[in-house]
C-alpha cells in the first residue's frame, strides 16, 4: 500500500482527469460536433428500440436548439 500525503493522490487524479477531459474535448469538437454526436446517439437509441420516433425528434430538436442558442451567445460576446 502506498503512503500518500494527505490529499496528494486525489489531487493527482483530478489533474489527470482534467487533462484527459481537455484533450478529448479539443479533439472531439474538432472532428465531431456535439450536435452531430447527439444526433448519432439519439439515432442509435432509436434504432435499438430504446427511443420512439417522437422521442428521437424531441431530443434532437431540443439539443440542437439549445446548442444553437449557446453558439449565438458566444458569437455575440465575441
């Protein structure tokens, strides 16, 4: 068993987790937009039978609309 100083190990895990998240966010956003990823996920769930077609439409439209609003605010703020 490793003897860590008080709070050392959780902080290292948090830093590594944040770095991994930042890396993934940068490359996922570059190659696949979040809107497209949401559509792919909803489509997969609909094809698998977890979502009905109306649920698929609602989920996709709500996400695309909310993401468009976020993009608009980002554009206004510069």
